[in-house]
C-alpha cells in the first residue's frame, strides 16, 4: 500500500529538521580560527530562483525587481556576512543582478561588489531543461584580503522540474585581477522540493576551486527551507557543513527576499462571473 503524499512529506521533514538545530548550535558556540580569512562569495542567486549558491535558469520577469537581504554566520573561520542582492528583469529572458557583501570578523569591511547578467536562451520543454548563460564581473570595493582586484567570469545554469522537485546545476569560471591569484571554478547542484504550496525543502552540494588553490578546496552539503510569507515575499533558512576539511567548517544562512511590483489580481464581481 502506497503512503499518502502528506505523510511522505512529513517523514522527509522529520529526517531533515533535526539537522538544522545541531548545526546552528555548533556554529553559534564555536570558537574562531585565528588568522584565517573568510572566503570571497561573489555573485549569488536571488531567491526564489536557484537554491543557496546554485543558480537556476529562471530569470526575473521583465520590468520586475527582486531584492534579497541575507545574513550568514560561519565557523572556522568565524565571521558574519551581511549581503544585499538586487536583480532586475531587463528583457525577455534577461536578468541583471548585483551582490554587495559586507564581512564582520574583527577587521570589518566590504568584499568586491559583484555584478552579473543572466540570459535564458533555452526554455524548458516536456523533456529538455531550461538553460541560461551567466556573465559576471566585480568592482574593486573590498578590503585587500577580500578583494581579487576585480574579476571576469562566465558560466552556465540548467534547471529542470520533475513533479514537485526542481533541480538546478550551475558552474562559473572566473579570472581574477590580482596576478598572484589563480583562476576560480565554482560548481554546485541543488534541488527544491515543494512539500506544500507555501513551503519548500532545499538541498545543495557546493564545491569551489578558489583563487588560492590549484585543487578543489571547498566542498559543502547544505540543507534548508524556503517559506512563502506573502505574495512575492520569501524567507530562506539553511545550514551547511564542510565535507573536505576546508573552511568554513559550518555555516548558517538566512535571507528575506521579495519580487516587486507584486501581481495585481483583478477582483471579479458576481455579475461578471455569471457572464
């Protein structure tokens, strides 16, 4: 006998939910790692498109603006990251975006401000996914330890929905302005599972070969939730744990985001519905 869908959703949430408090407590009460610097975050997707750092092929609707405010707490090294993300639907299938991250770790300061263009050039069909390319760059706004003296990058984002699950894969290759740094490659894959009409379960595997390494030096598993607070307004909560003895060892991510202007639904009168 097949279990009903609501029961399956409940079991899934029961398995994942205990992980978040454990990771939260580990991060909040962990001691900082002296001398270690936070990683540079670069351009990030704006909820509800994508997962945490995995870009989806979806773009903001033409003429609309998306805004996201996020707080990130990491451990080993210990720091806070406060970020503002803004995106605009510039044309059919085109999105312009901006990420401004600020680090608090005792020597507070900005990272480089990242800008990006995403163009969905292939829309999802019955069998095929939707595909978009990304072009990224950054302004030299960060303190020296958190700046690559600008960068130029390019990548792809692929999305596909199967029932209540939407999967996303993205990869971005970047060349820094600082000659002593190496090229960076970021790759990630994630999903969002619609457990209810206003609630999604999120999962992501995130990897990076940073500006400071020849090999992959960051690999994280991230789990979380996204809640629909109101029309076009979302809250996202997640936690990540390192899988490769990299840094940071743990992190918690929280964001509030909205898409504006909101849709205005026409109010139908009784006599109009009868026609």
